[in-house]
């Protein structure tokens, strides 16, 4: 079929992805998974969204049964991507009145939460 202008679904090559846009952020689905795991108090599902060093560091001491889990889940869902590098992403969010940032790192082809 001949190419017709205006019918191409792809954006022009010059358009940069919107910063913080969900499509441009491969780490975003992982944050959603982590937040859902917190909502369900599912420690193993939450641990699966953490980087290997963080998972090893907290090991068996991961307790997401308390009230803090809901606050953390909201913080993850509301997190804003503030810096993006090849294998690291920096997010900023709030828990209550406190603003804090956290990292996601790429392990293989998967984005994982590196520190909270």
C-alpha cells in the first residue's frame, strides 16, 4: 500500500518521550506490582520487585503486615521519575509529609527497586 501522510501511527522520530510518561517508563509496572503486593501484604510478591542486594539485605526481616504498607504502596504509585540513566532510575515520592527519593536498577532486562 502506498504511504499516506497522516496515517502512520508512529510518532515522528524527533518527538522525545514525555518525561514521567507511563509508556516511557519501563520501571512503572514494577512499582504497580510492588504496591499491589503491599496492599495484599504479600511479602514474597513484594520481595520479587526488589533488587537482589536489597532482597539479600532485608532477607527474612521483611514485614509488610503493618499500617506502613498502605502508605508505602501509595508512595510507590505516586512516585515521580526525576532522573533516568541506562541502568538506574531515580524516583521521588512522599510518605505523609516526608519527601524521599529511591532508586530502581536494571538487573538483566528487569527493573527492580534498589532501595527504599
